[in-house]
């Protein structure tokens, strides 16, 4: 029998909505019978600062001394010991909780709970249990507030949450098993992610080489005279972007009807290297003042603010009523340029990196349409432009399919990881040898 079908010998109804049936020998109890507030406060500030997020659980905020994060007072900062359950009171509804793997100190905004004496408690088991989706939903139901951004999980409400517990020996076995299995899954996810990243780099390298060197590797080359371009085919022209493209040629009038409806794209809606963008439907009367640039098929949009984000995208399909932020420069190729070649060139590393180099400002680097218009642009004969675009369309589509397959595999592994944790910590799957009233020896899947 496979691991997925190994169940406990007997089950009972826990009477707990988020758990359902549980192994018959597990204890049904409340958090108030397991935990108590620690209540110890820091007086020195020399401890390790711990932070809690819904992504990582409990981690170090910094290797630096906690005093780096407190301007004037230590009042209210809570001491935590290894194994304590720490809950971000304001963000428990998002799953911002977990157990500490080391002693430290945390914000007054967190709840710190230690196990009561003589309680069955393995902190890793509880870390897995209380970060499952159903457990987080239960935390949310018991939080106080009107909207999610104001929900708070106070100690008295946390203590009333019901749960079902195996004994400490079984908790320890479950935690050890999940440590091993999740590490294996995490490694597979990491390797697939590395492959996807490498294919992304291959994609950008292919674009960069093809738009600057062409398809025929035997043609004569010449020095472009531009450091960041290097040598280029001798028969290609070198012009400025503004000589072959229009920049920001169409803008919404301030007299636009308030009821005019359109799709809006902001800088945060574009991710470099990812095809497409996120659109938000709105009307002119409620749109932000920066919603002004009109775009059409064949245009390329380039962020001129926060240029380190590299928010650049091509408009490859027919669009209707698409407006982008004035934080973008909209580049529209003229008749001497093939739209797709122009788009590939504008999204190549050589152009993108040069835009970043020419940006000014430290915390909020920016450039403008004039700077982009003065960039050098490679102009092959129009027939070559079309050939280059067709070649890249085929190659990039192939790479994108590979990356999509890798991402699908990653998503499936992540879902498997989530399901595995949930089913084991809630007793839907048994991973231990059973004997008597749930006595444990070794993982069930290792039986001879």
C-alpha cells in the first residue's frame, strides 16, 4: 500500500470543524490547555531579533543587534525561547505565525506562547499544524475586526481555538517525517526553479545576440562606435530611437468623458521577462492622474521611474482602450521598423541595462523620454528585421513552453507539499507503526 492510502486503524469525530475526523487515540482539547503567554520582556536589547511572516514563519530579522531597530526604548519587546509559538497578532489571518528555532526577542505586536508544563508538545509539529490552510482559516474566524486589514487574533481568542493532539512521541515522529519529506520536495522545487531561471537567462541572451548580430554569422562586422553595442553587422544602420520611432504620441485629454472606460496598466503590473501584464478596468473619473498614455498593438512600454524594476513590455496583440501610466514611455515604431524586431531590441539586455545606467537618483532612479529617444538603435534592412523577429518568435515560444512546463511542475510539487503536511498533521495519513492504542515504533511506510 502506498503512503497516500495508509490510515489509522480507528477514527472519531473530533467535533472540530476545521479538523473533522481524527485518529481515535488523539486528544481533543483547546489551546488554553496547551499554551500560556510567556510574558517576559527584554531589558538589554542584546537578543536576536525575530520576525514573523506568512511566508517564512519565524525567522531572524537581521544578524545585527536588536538595538538597530529600536530608536529610544526597549519597552514592550518580548523575550522568546526555542519552541515558543509566536503569532503576529495583526496578520494571523494571513498565516503569519510559527515556532521559534532559537531564543530571541520580538515585537510587542506579536503574541508569544509557551507550552504548559506536562503538555504533549513538539514545537515543529505545531509549526506544521498551525501553518496549514485550515488552521489559518480557524485563526481568521477567531480574529476580531471588521475588515481583513484590521483583524486581530488576541490571546483570549487564540486560547479558545480547539485542536486535536497525538502524544508527544507521535508528534515528534510526524515532525521528523515531514522534515525529511518537505526537504526532499523543497530540493526538487529549488532545482526546477534554477532550471527555469537558466532558461530565462538563455532567452535574454538569445534575444540580445540576435538583435545585435543578426542571423548570418558570416557577414562582415564593423565597430558600432557605441561601447555597449560593440561590433555590429557592417551593412546595418545606426540611428537614434527618436529617428525611427515615435515616443508618447497619444495621450488622453483632460476633457475625456468621466464615464470613459478603459483597461489600465501601472508600473507594478509589468514584470521584466514575463510575457503580458496585469490590467485593471476603470473609468476616467476615478482613474489616477497618471493614467494618460494611449497604447496600441506594436508599441513597447518602458518604465521611466523606478527603472531598476525593468518594467518593460511589448503590446503584441490587438488592444482596445488600453491606457498606461505616464511613468511609462510608449515607443511606437515607424514604417521603416518592423514592430516585433523593434520590440525585441527594446527589451534586450543591452538597451534595458543602458536605460538603467542613464537613470538618475539613488532611492528612486528615473529617466525620461528624451533620454530614451537619444539611445542608439540598430536598424537592419526591413527584410532582416522580419526574419529576426520570426526566428526569435519561434525560439522564444519554445523556451517559454519549457519554462511553463517547469513552473507547472513546481506548482504541483508545492501543492503536494501542502497536501502532504495537512493530511499527516491532521491524522488523515498515518506514517507510524501502530500497536495497541496508537503506540508507535517506526514509519508505517518503512514496514518490511
